């Protein structure tokens, strides 16, 4: 799993690369009308090889799934060979991609966090996809993707990425431990007050009532409490953040109190990868985690488990998460067109449905849930549609200009509050000050 430091340092590179990332390599022009005609005639049979970077941020052997999909694409498109390159965590993938952009050797297509949008734009690295989208039907094509997922794909009236391995945060709970604690296994907590009460009752016999991961995702988990108690924490243009509101202080205080006051979850910083392991081993009765881990939990849980919306305060709410497809500027036009064809293939309704079944990620297209395979799967395993249903309450994940520094400012101070080094009020005040400083160049 990615670490906060690696992620933030990698994203922080974006602005420093601005000066070196503007040049574009254009395809060589044909020397004559005759050559142009020959080029058109040869295009049909011309071989194109695409380098495809992809990360994995959840449990389970997804590498084979991705590579199998790429092989199927090449089988259907024999003139296009996709070379999948597993690039580690999202943070590792960001580092490798940014280094490639800086060195004028970017990947042709990559899955990167949806939150990389403004960082990649600041580097002049990615291609707007509107011309491709227009050929597919424009708004009609886009309308099949869930709006909550497109929120991190668009800015300034343009679309820069296509949703792929997308998620919301959901509540997983151990029904066997619910029964043992005298709780109804079919009634997960619906509110913050119920969550507090349930977590306290479930904390016994060396088991925690609840675990919420922190490392790498402190800002993301914090967003759940912000959204449930009011509004999102940044503006759509990525230029301003709203961290230190009274509602957000209340949300962070609630999170801190679950551990320090109620003793219903571990104090301090909990590792991202440890939480699902603890849940599967019966060390915690409930956990906040990405729906991208659903298939991993389904396969490995030795007990009956449930999945539900995150508990609400004023409303339900979760930030979206996960990765989108990006196509890069500094590549040959033929590669850009082949990359778009690959992106379309990977996000077709039937394939999106199968990807969701294989992984637990939300199928990004509405039509995927109308396929026979998804209807059958959802009927057999209703948990598969919980994250999809929660999208009506979901909002864009934290994404701003100078995103690395802004995320780090929030994550560091959330961790300071969770470890007791600072009060929630002081922590969010400091996070706001640091983020405002990082965003100052974009608000002149």
C-alpha cells in the first residue's frame, strides 16, 4: 500500500516540472501528397504498440485480471499491441508517470488516481478527450457514466479522463460478531450515534468494534465525516479548500473520540493494509474501506459479513475514489487514437460489469448494471450494489492544484489530531493555513 510520504512527495513534483513539460512531439509530416496517400493506405495494416501503466491499491491478484483484459483487446485488435506495465501503488505510478513526462517518454495510456487531474494539467501532460467523446455521441456517451465519477474527470468545460477502477468508501461488518454482541446482524449502524454505540458494544474479548485506516488515506477518510456533516472540502476549480469549518472540526472530533474517549477503535495511526487483514481475521467487527476490496473480502472471509452505506450525521456521504484512464499529449497521433480505442474497450458495459464482479470496484457505467451477468450477480450477492447505490450521496475526492502539498497538509494534521499531538480545532486551522499557502499562486 502506498505511504503518505511517497504519495505527497510524488505529487509535489508536479509544479516543479511545469517548465519542462510544455513541449510536444508531433508526428513527422509527410514530405509530399504522394507520401500522404501512401500513409493513409498503410494505416490499416500499421502496427501500434501501447505502453499502459496501471497500479493496484487493493487486496487480491488483480494483475492477472488486467493483463488478461489487455490480451483480449489485442486479440480483437491485432494491429494494436498493449504492453501492460504494473507500476505499483498509485503513488509509485504517479512518480513513474511524472518522470516519463519530464523525460519526454510518457506512457501512452495510464490509470492514475482521478485526483491527479490538476497536477497533470499543470504539467501540460494529458490530452483532453472531447474530440474522441464527440465521435462516440458526446453527452449521450458521457451520460452513461455516473456523475459522481465524472466530477474528478472534468474542469473548464472539458473532459480529461475516463473513469475505470472507481470506488466509494463503505462500511463492512461482521454479522457473527454482531450476533455475539446482541446486535441485529441485518441492521448496520445508520447514524454517527449508532456507530458509536455499536462500536462500543462490539469492542470486547480483545476485538475492536471499528477500524478506520489512516496511512495514505487520512484526507480521504476525513472527507467522509465532512460530507456527512455538511459540504465537500474544496471548490470545483481546484483553487480553494475549506478545511477548518465548524462542521469539519466536529467531524474530526467525532473520529478522534471513537478511539480516545469511547475506546472503540485503535488510537493513533492505523495502516491501510492492516485494516482489511484485521477484519478478515476477526480482530475488528467493522471497518471503513474501499469497495475495491469487496471481492477480496468475499473470497477470504470465513464468516458472514455485510456491507452498508457509511453512517450519516446530516446526510449520508462518501468521497469517490480510485483511478481513471488518461491519454498523454507527447505521443504519436496514431497512438492516441489506439489508446482511445483501448480505453473504450476497457470501459464497455459488459467489461465494466465483469471488472466489478472480479474486483469489487463499482462498474462505472449505468448500462453495466443492466447486463445479464451483473443482474444475476447482484441478485446472488446484493452487497455488490451497495457502493453503486451510495453514489447518489457521493462527491468528488479531494483534488486541487498543487495537490501533493494540499493533501499532505490535511493528512498530516488529521494524523496529528488522531495521535493526540493537536486538537481537532488547531489541526484543521494549521491544515487550512498550509493549504492556502500552497494554493496562493493559483489565486492571483
